[in-house]
C-alpha cells in the first residue's frame, strides 16, 4: 500500500490510481534556454525514481513531460547570441537529452514542446474566454484568478497577500491592462515583428508560461491526472495557475496527488548566480568521472528533503556507492565456485530485507530507509561469500535483489567493471588457496601481480576483497 505526501492536503495519502494498475503522471520539464542546473537534474531524477518504483509495484506508468521552448528567457538569449529562438531551444533541448543520458534518466513516454501544441493552446484559451474565466486586453489574454474558487489553495497562500505582492511587482502599463493585479497571462501579445509569434483570435502573440502544461497534460493524458510533479518552487505560481485554468475549463479535479521535490543547496547556501554557486549538470559531468555517483547522490535523499551539494558530500556518495559495487562484484566472483543448491536461512534474510525496502518506498518513497536495506543486503553478501561454500540459487537471489533495488534508484552498472580476465580470476583463486595454506609470501606475490593487472586486493577479518583500481 503506497502512501504519497500530497502538497494540497499536506498529508500522506493512500495512493489509489484512477484506472487500476495504470498511472497518468505529468512532471514539469525545463525551459530550454541554458544547460539544466543541478536542481533541474534533482527533480528529473526524483520523479524517475517514483516512476521506476511504481512500475516495480506493477503499474503501467505513462510519464509525460515538457520542454518550454517559447519564453522571455529564450527570446532574450536568442537576442544576445544573434540567432532565432528555435536555434536556442533546439540547442538546449538536445543538451538536456545528452546530459541526462549518463545519469540513466529514462525518456518520458511523451516529451512535448510548447510550440508543438499552439493550436491546442489557442483552443484552450478560447474556451476560458467563452466560459468567462479569461478576458482579452490589448492583445493579451488574462485569467480571472479570483473567479476560480480556492485560488492559491495548492500553495497554501493567502489571497489578499498574493494580491498585494502581485500589485507591487506590476508597472503602470500592466496595471491598466489587468482587471486585477493577481490575474495571470494565458496569451501574450507580440510587440515586435522580430519576436516569435503565432496568429490568434486576439492578434499575433504566444502562450503564457502556465498554459502549456495544462494543455499537454490533457492532450496526452487526461483531464484528471493521478500524479503531477515538479520542484517545490513551482507550487506557486506555476502549479497554482495550472490547477485554476485546468479545472475552470473542464469542471473536473485536475490532479489527485501533487508531489514536489525539495531544493538543492550548494555548500549550504541557496544556489544562485549572484552567489557564484550556480552549478549546471553539464559542468558537473565534464568535471566528474563517475556519473552514477551523481545519480546515486541525487536519488538517495528522500525527494521532499533539501540536498546539500558540495565536493565533500559527492565524495561521500562515491564512497558509499563503492561499498555496494565492491560487495556486488565480490558476490559475482564467488558465483564461479558456487555449488548447486540453496540456503533457506540466508534466503529468508534476503526476503526480509526486500520487504523492508518495499515498506520504506511505500512510505512516500523514503529512499534513505530503503537504501539502508540495500546496505544490509551487501553486509549479508559479504558475510555469506566468506563461507567455505556458497549455494548458486542463494547467490543469484542476492545478486538479483541488490541489482533490482539499485535499479529502482536508477543506479546501474554495478558490474560494468567487474569482468575479470582468465588470468585475473586464476590469480585471485590462487591467492585464496595460498592464504588458506598460510603461504603468505606467495599471497603477497600474487597481490602484486594483481595490482599490475589493475586489481587491488584487501584482506579483511572476513576474507579477501578485491576491486578494480580507478583509472
């Protein structure tokens, strides 16, 4: 029984899909005017983990996300670089795909761009106008926020306070165009022939930011979504406005479970360009040799909690992941000498750790507690493989359980570097025999030969451990 923290209710609620064993899930994607930053990557990874776990639990997940490819930031970037808006959008949409691939973020079932659904957006806006929820003013079209009952409830903000804040941000020209300061644009008039625009019933213009996600989610999923996700910074105004315009148009509940991931801080400070700590994923990948450590670092903090990124916390993540990799690879090595059969006592322990993992993930995707079960399995594997005889079926169950759990976190390749040559295997096996015979001089010689072949060996209280040395 999965429970999800719903931002709307501020409570954990039992998850019940609209259609049994099927999930409609929409997650807001980036505005493609620059390389995505680590906060964008954290959101993409957090909801990738949610998706993977739902699928593990037997759900068929249709996962839709977007690229905002028409926006003031894109227009300004295009002017700076002396190119058209689509050149900028295409460049950074491609960069998103290239940068998320090493992190094993699975592609969305549908990844739509705002510019691909312009006719649908115009129809949506026209419906809002017809219903009296939106009005045209000097070529712009605004949504009447106060007309929607409960506006602001998603972000738990006071309407009067929101109105005062909105009024403080508007200039005189904007005040004259709006009926109320809190109203928001669903269509923006074009004010330049050079600016990207489309013809509409209200003249040439382009979509407001919030409208595209409402249109895409309804076009590719349904009027009511099981799950809508994004960063906590999107709860207001973006998701608040999505909710208002969507429900105003359909008269139906827009989202059953609103999920929001926490921020990423850099060296214990909020990430911002003004502080000089703005970190793009593109730069991280260029300067760090292990993308799976980045994935592990971002995936294994509970999605609602903030993450503090620093070189130290990333190295701590590398050390933790190396423990899992080493245990897994040593387990693979012992498969070479495993005998037919199974060990029921060990298998009962494995199954209990799997149940503990599921219990943690069922509790609002509590990845830290789930990860504790992975380490329990690795400890069990280390102890088990140090016995004189290991059973093939039990060893396979251990390997499968660890790889399945880590696969839900999206951390693959536990064995990518564990393939041993015939020579390396022979030397490792010979060294085990040498130590059993107390021939420590030969044992040391074999250790040196293995080191020359890129394998480091450590003798522990529970037996021999090996791993590939980093290049």
